[in-house]
C-alpha cells in the first residue's frame, strides 16, 4: 500500500491567502488547462506518495495558512533549457489552522500526522493568530 506525503512551500512575496489566490489566477501561474502550478527546480523523489492524495501546504509570512490538493507533477522546460517540475494544484485554497513555520529554501516533505488541520466550515475568513502566540500555544500542547 502506498503512503501519502504532502509538500510544504513558502509563498514568497505573498501577504495573505487572497494574494496567493490572485497570483494563481494569472495566466503566468496556470497550466494550459487552467490549473494553478508552481514551478520548482527539483523533482520530488517521493512523487508516488505525493500523487496518492498529497497536498501542498503554503507558508505565508511565517505561518502555514492554506493547502491545495496536488493533481499532478508536470515536466516544465524553462527558458534556459533546464528541466523543472511544475506542481499542479487543484483550484480551491483550503484554509488550515495557522501554524508557525520557520523559513527554509525550496520545499520540504510534510507527513499527514504533522500537517495542520483544515479549518471548520465558517472559520475560513478568520485572521490567524500572531505567530508568537501560535508558537507559545504549540509549545504547551494547546495547538
């Protein structure tokens, strides 16, 4: 049985989830069939696990705030002729419980057990807790 694994990625230059959605709505950020994509330098070695129901979790300003189901991984040849990986996502950005995350380069794997939970219906528009408060609550086991 194939396990599932997620990816986690910084959304650099994004102020909030709405900003990420606006960027993904541009032609530059979409595939030919209209899905949002994120082009990355490295191809994930655990692609089978990612494509077994994995999502990409977005870190915005130091906090994991949203996720998207990963539909597929496309080969993308950039203008410099280098093969890259286009992570193609489903269109809804699903809000998750705000979880602090320190900066890192590229993307990382994220197990389902370590992934933040989806926000319940009706709470999607709530502002996330400040990062310092989230960290303090997580440290004492509340989050």
